C-alpha cells in the first residue's frame, strides 16, 4: 500500500466500525482503546520477564498489530467526537512545538 494519511485511514477504519450506537457511543471505543493499550503493556512486561528485553521479530510483529488496534480505536474516538485525526495530530504537534520552544517538554501537567 502507498503512503497513507490520517484522513484516508479514518475513513477506511470507519467502514469497519461495528459496535452499539456507532456515532453516538464514546464508551465502546474508549474501553477498546484502554484494552488495546493494556495488551501492549502486557507484551512489553512479558518481553522483560521472559526474553530479557530482547525484541524478536515475533515481538515486533505483535507490537505492530497491537499498535494498529490502538490506532483503530483512536480513529473511532475521533469519529465519535466529530474530530479529524489529522487535526488532532496537527494540534498535538503544535502543542509539543510550543512546549519545546518554552523548554517545557519535561515535567507534568496538561497546561505546562
């Protein structure tokens, strides 16, 4: 597949959204996102427990699949909120650029 942008991804992902009240349901994709992030955390935990931190090709493939699942749920949440993934990504980069220019990348809190 050629280069894929957020607009195209979000539209294609939307075609596979099958859950109760699609378009009016923040709960399902929020819980799904949390579940998929948890699966990533479990895989990383087991990487250090069972493989001494060695990233095998199997581990990398599993992580790529799970990250794709996370991306799908982000797209679903963006749809539920009537957000464009591209705008969300752009806004996030602008926020990070602003923090970097003010030397505030480190630290905690949303409004730094």
